[in-house]
C-alpha cells in the first residue's frame, strides 16, 4: 500500500515547477537581448560605413573637379548636395553653404578657397557634412592649386 501511495505522489508531482519556468524565461530573455543588441549594432555599423564611404567618394569627386579646372584667381567657394540613395547627379547650390532643397539629399560638400601669400597659389578645402543634421562626415581635406 505504501509503495502504491509513493508512486501516486511521484506521478502527481511530475511536470515543471514555477521556478524552472522562470529560469527558462530568464535564459530566453537574455538570449533574445543579446541577439537584438548584436543585430542593432550591426545595422548601425553598416549605416556609418555607408556614410563614410559616400563622404570619401564626395571628397574624391570634389578634389578631381578642382584639380581638373583652370586656375582662376576669382574663383568663388561653392556647395553641392549629394544623394546617397539615388543615382541622381549632384546639385550645385546657388550660394556657399546654402541648405539642400529637400531631405532626399544626404550629404553636402562645402568647397572653400583661401589665397596663399603669393597670388599664384590657392588652398581649396573640401568639408563634407551630413544633411540635414549638419554633422561632419570625416575630416576636411585640403589641396593647393598653383597657376602654371
């Protein structure tokens, strides 16, 4: 009789307890938090890498434009807006550091000129900022252009 009572009690206690269930939920929650954190960090890193690559391409484009142009002692500074999500050509703004026309433009290149002590050399500086929040995308890059 006692053996039968002992078997019935063990069968009645079979299953998961509340503590086991809570431990399993905590473990699953921690695993999900780690997976989501890793995924969001990866997305952020990809966005920053994309922005930096686009900024480098903009700087290279502007330096090639300056290098390919004739020396002009009266050249004015200018700004251009670029789209990183579309293959549209850049938009030259009417005035230096003018705002880009809409939020589809994501980068603005500001190209400034400073004259050197001799009148035959100029320093051109290209600064790329993100649009519309105006944070710097990389460091400004300068080149010296001389009259030949």
